[in-house]
C-alpha cells in the first residue's frame, strides 16, 4: 500500500493521539515532539484502542489496562522485547499521510 491521507494536521493537536482509519486499518496517530507518529491501534494486552489512550511525551497509555507504548518505536515500555507495529508518516501541506504497507 502507498501513503494514504489519515488526517488534517489541525485535527490532532500537539500532545494528543487519535484513532484514525487508513484504508481498512485502524491506526493510532500521535502528534508528539513536533512530529506525527503512527502505530497499530490495538494494544498487545487485551486489544484496547491505543488511539483513545493518554499521550505523555512519546508514551501512550492504553485506556483499558494501562499498558504503555512508545509511539516512536512501538516498543512496550515495561518490556522492550515486544511492541506494536509502527507505520511511516509524511506531512503534505496541511495533511498527514500514513503508509500501512
């Protein structure tokens, strides 16, 4: 798959994360450290929606059971040996594009 429009830059304020659809895939799109990062929306623990979690810096906390993931690497904070998938992002004008491969 190629890059697909995921959201407008203004739709996700700095320091926030949102669940967005990219094609048929649900992605958690975060605006952290002045950049956009896309990870799988599905928490490894029980499938919670990471895009509905709280973002602190570059760490998102799953709203269901508190598992934490770095939105840059996708790694679980307490067990860096596991993680969620990450996806490339690209800004074009005032829109964010994601490639879910």
